[in-house]
C-alpha cells in the first residue's frame, strides 16, 4: 500500500489529533506559557548574583580582535578567535570577583579623593597627559574650561568612573602587596644564592645501571605506592568522541579568483606613486619594505624583479601556491628597491566556506534523527574517534582546538554538536563518553605504578651499593678506582642554579654541595638521575655586606614581583572556588 493511500485511510484520526493539539496550544498560549520558555537568560553570565552583559563581553572580544589585527596585520582565524573569546570571559569573571572582594573589605574612593585626582597638586597621569603645558605644569584654565563645558558632561562622567576604578584597583594592589613584603633576610639569602659559586669533583652512579633482573617487588609494594601517591594518578575530566570533517582547503576556482584579483590591480599598481600606501590599502599579504637590496641578495623566487624596467610591473607569478606581482621602483648601482603585491589563496567565503558550512549543518540535522554513522556512510564521510582532556586544547587528530574543547564540555552523551569551524576544516562531533575527574583506578594505571616502583627500587639498590663502596674506600680517587669510574669535574656552579655540567638538572645535589666545607667530601647523595659522591674543591660564598644599594633594590623588586604573581593566581583561583558562577554563553552565543 502506497504512502498516499495510507494517509487517506488515516485522515479521520489525523484530523482529531490536529484538533486536540491546537486546543492544547491555544490554552498554553493563553497563559503565556511559551514566553517563559523562550525568554531564556538575559545576561551572558552571573557571578555571585552580579550579571555579565553580552555587550561588555562583545566589547572585550572586539578589543582583542582589533589588537590582534594591529599587531599582526592579519585576519583572526576561527581557533584564535575561540581562544580570545574564552579569555574575554575569564577576564570578566575575574574582574567581577575582584570587584566583589574590594566591596567586602571596604576599598572605596571618596569624592574628595576623586577631586584631588583631577584638580589637586598631583593629578592622575591621565589628567596630566591631557592638560599639561610645555613646562609640564597643569593648565588650570584649560582644565576648568573642559570641566565646565556642558557638552563634556557625559564624557566627564565616564572619565570620573574610570579614575575611580583605576584608583580602587591600585588600592587593592597595594593592599595585596602590603602582605607580600620581602624581608631583609630574604634579600640577603637571595644575594648569597645568586653570587656564591663552587668548583667540584664528583662521581656519578646512574640509577639506570640497575637492570630489571636485579629488581623484585610484590603486589603489596604496588598497591602501597598507589595508596601513598594518589596525586600522581589524578586525571582531569576527559572526553571520547567521534567526528566527521569538511576540508576548507581552497579549490582551484578559489586559486583562479585570487589570481584574477591580483591581475586586476596591475594597472593601478603600475600607476601608484606611493607604493607603500597602495599595498596597505589593497591589503597585500607582503608588506612594503622600502629599503634597497643588493641584487645578489634577492631571494630566488623574487629574482624576476631584476629584469624589469623602472616602474614596470611583472606578470602574476605563483610562489608557494600564492599569486605575486613585482614592481621595480628604483636602481642604485648593484642595488634595487622594489614592491611586492601578493594575496594568500584562501577558500572563498561564499562559494566554498558557506557551501561547506551548509553541508555540515545538514549532516548534523539528519544525523540527529538517522544516526551519526549511518548519515556519515550515506554521505561517504570518514568517521574518526579522538579523545580530549579538559584544560588541554591540543586534541590528537585535530590539533589545537579550544572551540572543540568548549563544545565537548557542554555536550551530553551521544548528543551531536552544531558545526564547529576550525582553521582548516569544519567538524561535527558526537560525544561518546565523558570521564569525570578523579583518581584513576589501580587496574588502569598498574603499568605506571610498576614503573614508579621499579624506579624507587633502583634508587634504593644503587644508594645501598654506593654506601657499601664508600665504607671501604674513603677518598674519591680510591672509590673511583674500585668502581672503575672516571672522576668528573665542574666549575662555577652557582648556588641558585639547577644544572651540573655533565650531570643535568640536580637541584638537591647543588644544595648539598654548599653545605660542605672547602675540600670536604660528601656521603652518597640521591639525585634526580643518579647517586653522587661530591668533593668541594673550592667554595666561594658571597658576602651580603658587599651588596650595593642598587643590587638590594633590584633583588627586592624581583622577589616582590615573584610573590605578587604567584599570589595573584592563587587569589583568583580561591575566589572562584567559593563563587557561584553561572555561564550562559552556550545559550546566548552561536
């Protein structure tokens, strides 16, 4: 029986279903049910009850975008934009948390302080910058005129608010810094660490000399290590997913179009009197240099410019798949000055990119109902699997992708994402499995535990072996002869350093060196990669009394900065831990 025949036979049933459905819809609409559902969140996010608006988020992203364009003279890639969008959100959340903390501890700026910042003897740097005369003094007449002008009223409101915010933040920084003062003892110790040196002789007994055949361990050894070192087996939230992709590689048509774009500018390029301005206005991928270059130093791919006449423009030349045109500007002996107009071939935003985006959108729509694998098979798309870890935007098989990581963090199991645009492809993903953060089960990490236990056993065996050797061979020379090892030397080892020439990174060993007297020999020292026996041939300890005032201040500034940076990150993390943060980005931003 055909589909139409079935529908005709079911007309009565369908009609009653429709009547009933419309009746329900009419009742729900009458009580304004749908407006409550469709309204959704009105703010991008909320931090402890204080909203973050979509407008300020967009302003922050725009600021980053413009800054990127100015610094690189390039368009922002989708992946770079995803990173900046995430940074904008993090910045706004951190700003809210800090503002709320300032409110809690009562950091304010009074009206009198604000007046002093504008009209006082020592005004804010912004005021000084705007109203200082040639002698560096504030032009009080101009300042008063600017304040009193009615047309400036709105501008002054904004300036006053910014000045308040800046002073408030400065007070907060001072409040934090006051608890991070560097003591004189810390400065003395840092000076000694940075200016004390030692020359040593040493023997090194690598742990790797102990073979697996010499190591024995029990099941209880493994489980004890696992119980005592849970932090080594912690995992972040991770995701297993599958995906299909559409390559954004430019087509041959895109290449031809780009060549035509360059070719169409030939006459204007040849007639241009200001080549720098011409290249800038036409957004050449190769910027104008303007300097003379020796003919012998001209790059091989640029050598066609040598054969041009002054003012002549070359044919379009393909270099690394991108069209270039050269213009010879001037000759000076064996040197030339020239300009290069070039465009990078990219996929056409409409003919190529929009078409791929539409294909990805269609796939996601039908895959949601017909199944991911079935739809991929029908469209002859390769389905690939990958894993990702929260906090790590590098994803094997996809590369660096904050956008995919953000999507995975919000998807539910078996749900299919909207198309995600990456730098070189569109992808649609389906979350297969989410693994929560926590300690990995013993069975899952047994191999790792075994390697750790073997390393510990190697350390113990080698330490005991060196200690026994040392007991019967007192000095370094006899120990070297008995162990059939060559004595190594290292000079100029700094107390605050971390590396020993010929031995690698050995902070603990360096610390032990400076506990020795000159000429003294150490006992066995467990290092990172070996057991060491060290003799301090010469110790030159710095005298803090010789420290200059400049050195003292430099050390103080450096230590205070280190403390401030370390504290600031912990401070923000602690504020986050106790905060109620609502993130509506996925619901409001597409």
